[in-house]
């Protein structure tokens, strides 16, 4: 950030009084610009024991399979965002069953939240951000073509939990490999 979104004055990057982190601060209007993690909300949509996946039509990971998910918008709840993203990306109307995974991804300032969801019908299709959609049995999931670690982890849990017929809420972290090993980044 170079300029204040409130008054247009150049901002400074420093720790404000009473804080412990660097922030973008406008010396003119005194606005402190907080930058917080973004929430990605999505679903594990199921129809008759098959999981609905979308093949991405956008970068990153164009052409890879994913669960329908995307950034939460202002004025919506996480479950509303998850249902909206499922409708937008997979043209599937779902009933949100329960919170399923919460995966913190601190190295990219995101939190990914997935809900278990039941499709209201077998109808689905490719929204603007999808090349195609398809229902997969657990044995058919294209594991080598899964888009993101959070999606893979959620699917792995889900397939295991389908066998157990128990779906606990799972909370975990996915950290940048170099930060985890050395405390440093390659950036």
C-alpha cells in the first residue's frame, strides 16, 4: 500500500502506538490500515455418496480439480459464502450440513473453511470459473490433479470419514515448507 484509501496521502509503514505489528498509517488523517487474513469458504458437496468437484478455469492451478470455494464477501456468513460459491462455480444448490474443516494457511494470509453439504438434486454444471464439474466416487478422485493442499487435505479426511460414517470438525494448519523447517522463507 502506498496511499491512504481515505484521503490519498502517502502512507508510512510503522508500528502504531499501543500495537505490536507494522501497519500502514496515514500521517495526514491518522487512519491505520489493518490488513487481515482473507477467508476462503467452500463445500464438500455430495450426491448419493459421490463428491462434486470443479475443474478450474482460472489461475492459479488452471485445469486442476477443486472443491467449490472462494473468497468470502462482506455482509455474508461463512456458510452463506460456501453455498454461494458452490452455486457460482458448480451450478449446484446445496444444503449446508455442518462445518467440516478449518485450515489456517498463514504464509498466504488465508483461512480455508469447508462445510459438508448435500446437493438438493444431481444437477450441476460449470460456472464461469470452472471448465467442467463432475461427481466422483471416492475411488475415482483424481488425486494427482487436485488443485490445492487445503482441498487435498479436506478430501482425504472426507474419504476416510465416509468409511467411518463419522464427520468430526477438523482444524489444522498448512505452513510454508521453508518457514516450518528453518523459520525463513525463500521470498
